[in-house]
């Protein structure tokens, strides 16, 4: 089956006990043990839950991995994956990544001796040059957040395999419907399921998928030890969101492409960032099945950007993305607020940059509203 069909038809499409078309929500903190000397699948909800298991097995199937793991947020997933490494280890990370990932590397894990080097991951030579004797992994995000830079996944993964390194890919923007890094050789994929997989701005949840069971055991050890696991209800909501991903993302992606082309022609817009635009479009198309629903643009002045955010009506000015509603965010004060201004400027995350996650609204209404907001 193709991925779009697997969104609906998978091992948890029908409850084997009742025949229900939705996964039951198992709301319990603990499970009765018939024999304390015998192993049983579920004993305490932090270690495992039937609803969570259904989601974990579903995301593993969709990403083509061996094991899936659910967490209380996207950052809990990323942080737990980074938790498989040790003090003195080194990670090569894309410099243009989600601000929360930058923050956890530069604050929390830095204090515990986990080193990292930030590089322009769209440059394979930069990846090679950043590798040290103690490097253990390459952490990528493509398209990147918020400048939508494209990394050559096959090329980066080949470099990692030459040096016996793990490759970790944040696949939040693309989802497994549009991009499957494990099929290209990646070892671990992470998601903020809060975004497109959940899809309705009503939950916070993270996911990680391992390419093989050995890596999966290391991730589970952190998941079970840290205990940053989601509620069964949020797992249920994510499973529900996954079923409608194809329909939602088709409209959102179409809206994003039309917005990107419209912004390109607008006199008050300095630059547009979208995977379908620019020299890397062919590279992205070679490793993904679509261009996604997120774009960014720079207005010609900061005042015009701030005015747009105040005037726009059909786009919520908010943190996050991937919901049914269009969301406009201001990276310097939202997703990348934790990054020092000098670092933001060096990466091109300037005060006139706005990121847009296209929703399901009529495109003519969106363009009309955006046009008025830019005036």
C-alpha cells in the first residue's frame, strides 16, 4: 500500500476486540498483574499504554521504521533522542533549525557535555568539515525552519555512513506523506505531531521513529526513564488527525504554492522562501513527494512586517503551524526568540521575516486579506 492508504488502513484501523473504527482510549495509570513473576506487556502507563502503542506502531509503519515512540511534545521527542548520546559526544547540526532544538543543544545538553557544531547543511562540504573524531550524529531538518533550506538527504546520509554516524532528521514540515528519510538511509526521524499530523491545533505531542530495533531500544530507555510521555487522549487525537492528513495537506500545499507565487510578484515583498522556488527545487523534488504547506517571506521593511501581522485577519498571528487555519508567525519573537540576535541575523532570520503555514481557507480570500494587510 502507498502511504496515503496506510494513513487509513493499518494494524490499528479496526479495534480487534469490539470492531470499533477508532482506537479505544485507555485511560488508566496502571494495569493489574495476574502474575508478578511473569512478564506482561503493560504494567504502568509511563512505560506503555495501548492507545499510545497504536500511535507508535502507526507512525513506525508510515515512516518505514522498526519502532515508533510517542512523547509529550515535539521537543520532548527531540530531547529524548539527543538523550541517547553521552558527555563528550559531538553532533553536527543544521544551523537553520527550529529554535527549540537550538535552545536544547545550546543550554541543557551543553551543560552536560554534549558538544555540537552548527553548519549550513545545504552545503555537504560544510558537513564533512564539521565532523570530529568524537562526532556521533548529524542532525538535519529539511526543509529547514524558518528559511526552508533544502539539504541533500542522500548526500548527507552517505557522509554519515562513511563515518559510522547516526543521521537524525526532523520531518515535521513534510510528514511521512511527503518525505520518508528512513527510506533514504536515515537512522532516526522526529516529528512535532502538534503540527500537521495532529492538524487541528488541539494537541501537543512528539514522535520519534528508529530505523532498527537496536536504536529503538536506546530511545525507549530514555522515553521510559525521562517519562515525557503523552496522554492516551492526545494519542487518540493524533491518530484521528493522521487519517485526514492527505486531504488537509493537499489543500494546504496548494494554497501555499499559490501564496508563494503571489508574494513573489508583490511590490512590498523582498524575498520568498518556499521549496518549489529557487535552485534547490529539483533537489527537494528528488527526495520528497511535494513542497509542503509552509513558506516564509521578507517584507522590504520591518515596519511593513509588523503592520502586516497587526492587520491580517484570516491568518492567526500565533506560534505553531500545520493547523486547518492559516497561521502567520514572527520567528524573531516566536520560534527563534531564544536564539541570540547576532546568530539570527547571521542565519538570515531577520526582523522583516514572516513564516506562514497555509490553512484550508479559500485561496482568493487569503490573497485578498494578505493584500490588504500589506498595504
